C-alpha cells in the first residue's frame, strides 16, 4: 500500500459492502476496451504545472502550519469528529423521472442545505474514496459547493462536504476551499472568489477541482486541512490572531495549479474531472470534460497519472503533461442540441455522461468510442432536473456504482446507482 493511500485510510473503521438492491444503471453496456485510440479524435492538449505560483502556495501553507501554529487534520481525522450536519436517507419518489434505473442508494442534505430559502450555495462536484484509494465498499464521499453571490465582497468561493455514509444516516462536515496568502501581518488565507468548483477528482491525498473560467485544475491537500475556530463570518486571521472559515470548522488550502494549453485550439473549459482506475489501462488517469451547449460536439480529454505520484504524468524533462486521449462526442439522442455535458466517467473503455441545461430533466447517456476516439451520445434514460458531476465507485471486480447529484434546492439530493457488466 502506498503512502498516500495509507494516510487516507488511517483511522477509518471497516464498513460492509452495500448489497445491490435495484436494477442496473447501464443497460446493454459496451464491451470492454483498453481506451487507447488508433488515431486521435482531436489534437493533444497540454496540462502545464504553474511552478512559480504553486511554490508560493506551498510556502504559505508551511507558514500557516509552522509560524501561525495552525493544526493539521486529514479526512480520516475529520470522520472521527462529532458531525457538523446530518442528512436523511432516500428521497421522495416524485423527484425521479420514470421508472427505469432508480438509485439503490440516495440521501438528502440537512434542512438548511436543501431549502430554497438558503440557495446561496449549490452543490456541483462529487468524488469517492474509491477514486482516492481504489478501496471498495467504504462509502465516503466528497461533494463540492459553490457560492452564488456575484459581488466580490460577499462571494465565499467554494467548499467541500466530507460525507460519511457508513452509519444509519449520512453525516457530513464542511471544509472551505481557501487560497493561502502572505501579507505584512504574516500568513493567512482568503476565499477563492468566484470558484465554480464544478468537478472533483479525489486521488491519493490530493483533490482536483475544476476552475472553469481560466481552464485550470486546482489541487488541494486533503491531508493538510486546518482546523479553525469557525465562529465568525470571516475568512482568514482576525485581529486577535484567530482563524475562521465563514463558520466552517476546516479550511482546505490550494497547493498546486495546472493550466490547460490547447496547442493552438480553443482552450478547453474544464467543467468536470473524474478518476479512471481501469486495470486494463497502463495508467490511472483524470478524465475531464467541458460544458459547451452551443457547440456541435463535446470534448472529453484524458491525462494519465504517474505510477508513484498523485500528479499528472510528464515525460522526463517536460514541463507539461500531454493528454493521452482527446475524445469527440457527437450529438445524438443522449446529447441533444442546446444541452451540454455536466459530468463524464470512463468505465471499461466507454464513456457515460450526465447531460443537462437549465432546470429541466437531464439525461444519463452512453458513448461507444470507435478506434479514432469518436462516438455518438445515446440516451439511456432521464435524470432528475439539475444533474451535475458523476463519479464511478468500484465495489467488486464485476460491479460498481455511479454517483451523481442534483443542484436545485427544491430537489437537491445525492444518488448512487449500480453498474454491472
């Protein structure tokens, strides 16, 4: 077991594998393939590590820990604390369209998080402990939320819910995503103003978050969170030297920045990122898609992760990771005109998408890729309105669960449905 996996799992109590209780998520799933294309669908894209910016971030993190004497806690440590919020299992049947593909596991948020009157935050991205470690059967999720206030002075950026589904009811805690800073008064942090946090990929002790505006992947340290006072409506250090994160108990610091280079093409706007742990592929990888409802097709790109690193793989001496595949998804029944891809996962060489636009029902769609990395999206069935990110959780070698979520407050919940060969 590698160091990053061991750190995340430290302190997590064992939990039984949840048995299948409903129908299959993927009817007529495509045959397995190794996902390697014979000819590129699109030109490769680079993912460049912003070394200068990242070095300043790491220096500020050390300053917060060593000079400001902030404590340190990881996900396993948070799970041992008294829950901040408690959710509710299940959801009203009317929230799910039709009868096909109903989830075998689902939960609603606490009242404050799901009520329309508190709709200043919206959930977006999702990832599981299986993404992080490859371990099956431990129902630990991370879900990102973004703050909808457009005014810079009141925008709170993004936060991540750390969710424990192993008990009788879902329990969760929030960590504010923060930008470490160094000023005349010492080290502090501030919100990541305007962060949409549309997608999450939890890998090892690192959490990848998409930044749609600039075409970037932000990397946060899940083992370097700071416990804070959380008593004031303030982010950072107050006049007494205490730290706060808008009343949340933890702050998760930004540690690295990667920026996409489309090599002469229009820059890819990262909407979502997921982890692919397919054992038939030579490397684990990050799968990224854009949300572009006005284009005549959708783009999904893949970047491999190094065998002994939680970061994108680069060639020796290279400054940029190059995509190992760039797929082209043509419109079809699963991607009608005017709708965009909200989430994408790769399962044994096929793509599965959540598709939506606005407040109407969305689609769960499948894509069989040809040898050139091109495929047409076909509708499998409808999803509730406002579907967002997807994450694939392997449970046994032959089955798994795809997790998704909805963003709108009147029907806001998280769901997981079975996958089988």
